[in-house]
C-alpha cells in the first residue's frame, strides 16, 4: 500500500508518465506495425532498404522531384540523399488556387542519411529515378557475397 504522503498528483508520478510517453514514441508501440526501427511519421522521403545476394537496394519514395536536383553521396556504409522540393508551383495547369484549405505536401530542403550493412562496396553504386522512385543499388564486397560450394564425391 502506498504511503499517504504519496499522491498521484505528486510530480514523481508525472515524471513516470512522461517517461512512459517518451518510450512509446521512441518505439512507436501505438502503431499497428510496432516498428521499433521506424522513423517519425511524415519523414520525407520514405525509404525501403532490401538486399539480394549481390546487392543492397535502397528505394527512396520521392514523387514530384527533379532528378537533376537530387544529391547523393556514399561514404563507408552511409548513404546520404538531399535535395529541395518545391510544391509551391501549381499542381494543376487548369486553375491557380488563391489559397489553400489544406496543404500536406512537404516543401523545402530535406536530407536523409541511410545506414547500410557493412557488406556494401561504396565503389559499386548505381542510381535511377523513375516514376517518383529513386532506386539506389549498392554492390556487396566480394568477400561478403554468398558463395556456392561444390561438394565432390569420393
């Protein structure tokens, strides 16, 4: 039983409540996916990272970008993507709005640093932008690739 001198309005309880909320935000436990390694919702651009036996593939979902304005750099196992997205220009050529009731498209500079596995070879990088998706393919180091071993009989 709690001592009568401790009440739920005590500042110590407020600290526990604050810590609980911070932990939930950190791990995003309230979302259906429960993705511990997730980023803050609304982070632009959204990123998916996958791999094959030969490559690590990064899909950067950046619709409406001018591919010539995308800056990519790779150092060791960090891929940096930065650019500026201008959504102030009209989306439709038919009419120019005089004001907006709601604007949800991000405008401004962005920079994402994506951590890649240690097995990547920064010298083997290829980037393509198509249909709003920037695909960055990074080859793996020779010694990191899966090798098939032939078994001899006898």
